[in-house]
C-alpha cells in the first residue's frame, strides 16, 4: 500500500504538539511494542505516542489522515493475532495512560471508563460497590477497549453473554479526527443503523475508542465451582448439551485435559486437586443464596455422575479455588513455556460438535506427529488449540503450521463453525476468514471499512484487505 514515509517534518509535529515524555521514536521504542502476546508477527512503528485524552487522539488522527500515515492503536498488547502490530510502520497510539474510571451510575447500572482501564481493575472496582461486570476473558490484564475491539467473551459467556452485550455507549475518534458519540446510557435503541455494534469486534480498523459506557448487573452473593473428571474427553463433552437441556445454566463450563493441567502444575509449581483422569469439566454456579446455588449444582452433579463422571469435586475452600482457577488462568502461559514457539487456533463450533472436534484434533496430532494441547469454553463451543513447534526447524515449522491450520479450520467450517470465537482475526487469520465467508461477505466488510476509513490509514491490512 502506498503510504507517506514518516519523515522529520512528521516527527517535529508530534514533538511540538505532545508532551515529549510521552513521545518515542527510533531506538526509544521498546521491542515489545513491535508485537503482541503471541509474537509471531513483528514490526516497529516509526513513532509511539502515549495519549491521555480524546482531544489528543483526535489531533493524532487528523494529522495522520491529512498526511496519509498508517496508524494503529495499542492497549496492553495481549492480543494473539497481530491486530495491534504496525505492519506498515507509521504511528502507534498507546491508550494505557487513559486508564480512569470516570463514573459509576447506580441508578442506570452503568460504569463509564476510559479505554486503558484494565479488566481486572474494572472488575474489582464494581465488585467493591456490590455490582458485577460479567465478561471474563482469561487475560485479566487486557484493556477494556481491547476487549471491546475483539468482542471478548471468556468463561462466563455461557450464562451472561459476551462483551457486546454490556456495551451501552462509545466515544470514538474517526480516522479523520472527528469525534462521535455512539449509543449512551439508554437501554433500547432502534434509531437507524447500529454503528456502535459495528465498532465492537472491529479490531481497531474503523475508529479509535476513547470512552465506553458499560452495563452492570447486581453482584451474585454466592459462587461455587464443581470439578468433574471423566475417562475421556468425548464423555465429558457429551454431558454439556445435557446440562443445558436440564435448564440449570452454569455461569461457566470449561473443559481441560490432563496434559494441559500438568503443564500448568509445572509452570505454577502448584498441585491441581486431581490429575488422574483424561478430561475434566469445570462448572461454576452463582446466585443470591447458598440454597439456590446448592440446589443447582446438586442437580447437575447427579446428572454428571449418571452420565459417566468418575467423581464430583466441590471447589469451595480457598485452597481449592486457588489451585483450580490459578491453573485455568495459567494454561496459555504454561503451554507457551513448554515450547520454543507456538500459534493458536481459536475456533468456535456448535456445542454438540465440541467432542467431535477435539477427537479430530487428537487424531491430527497422531497423524502429523505434533503436539496440539487445547482447552476452552465447553458451554459455548469456543476452543483454543495450540500448535507447538518443539524441535522443528524453520522450514518444517512453517510447513507444518500451515497444514495444521488448514486441517483445523477446515474441520471447523465442516462443522458449521467460525474462525474465531473471541480473539479476533487481526493480521494472522485473514485468509481463513476469507475462506469461510467468501467474496460477497468480504466485499461487504471492505465497503464498511472504506465508509469509515476512506484513506485506509487505520490499522490497515487487518481483518479484511482494502
């Protein structure tokens, strides 16, 4: 793509118009700004600006628009598909200093935040006020704007839904610097096209989020988890639709396999309550009374035992909670620590195909002679599989990775699934999105991108190519 090359005139503009302590260029830019958490795609920006206000973001975008400079936005950099990597150099806007909780509105049950507020900070703040923000992605150090940009789901999506269900309003800066207010504190809105919902999940390709109004719910007063072991993953996954049919909807329904648990034990230096079984379902129940929660989990526990579960462990002590949930939170880092390099397949399939899909991944491991550890959200069919490089040389790794991805995504499409359940498309998965959606749908996406960003300067070559 033909962008203006960043030069001394551009540098002088930013040095003169922004606090020098928040402007970095050349060798001042740290290596971690060249990639995201996965690190498989890397490129440095020409300049990094740490913004502190909507007005500053507007000033950056207007300059970028007028001078045709490619621009990307970055929060904590916890993404896994290269969405925040500046593949054409240019400008990087970092929003982590815009990290203030601006308002808690207990009448409307909303909280208003800046984009750089971390998920863990928001969760603690609202819970200290006896309220609850349900979206619960595994990476708690991600920013709220990052969650919105990927429509993150996480472990509680089976009961409470995903990030989109909790975004009431957004303040955004358009690629030409104009500031728009989309939505607000209103509960319903049938006024024209849903531009707010187009922005959610757009991975920073349409505009820059500078403020969000988020929906809250009352904080559940009681939470208990069950750890349920099975002899095989097929048995474990087969229970999930039956639990849903029984109308006892858990807050979370996670699956985990013994191999992944052992990685987490070694990584954390902490024992898991049980590692004698091939597969586990982790269920969480919440409610406003002990009696309500106990009635729900007791019914589900009996259902699981009747369907072949080996046991049911109640995760109710502080020690067990810490052991189980610290392991679940460490799965990604534990797998990452077990191999020199890896890449992720973040597919989503119908709930009743989860067992078939994981069985296919096991067969693929044996067929290709590689490791593909996995875990994920059994309750909504969102599966995270990791292809591990281990001892492969560069040529073998690239060939193997492509073949494994082709097989894994192809099987997801065969099962009426999609490329990504919550991590997005970014730079890495564009070809598989095109394969899944086809030319007509991709052209619609390109048209939306051009309507928002006619000069194609904002996060170019992510999601779809213009």
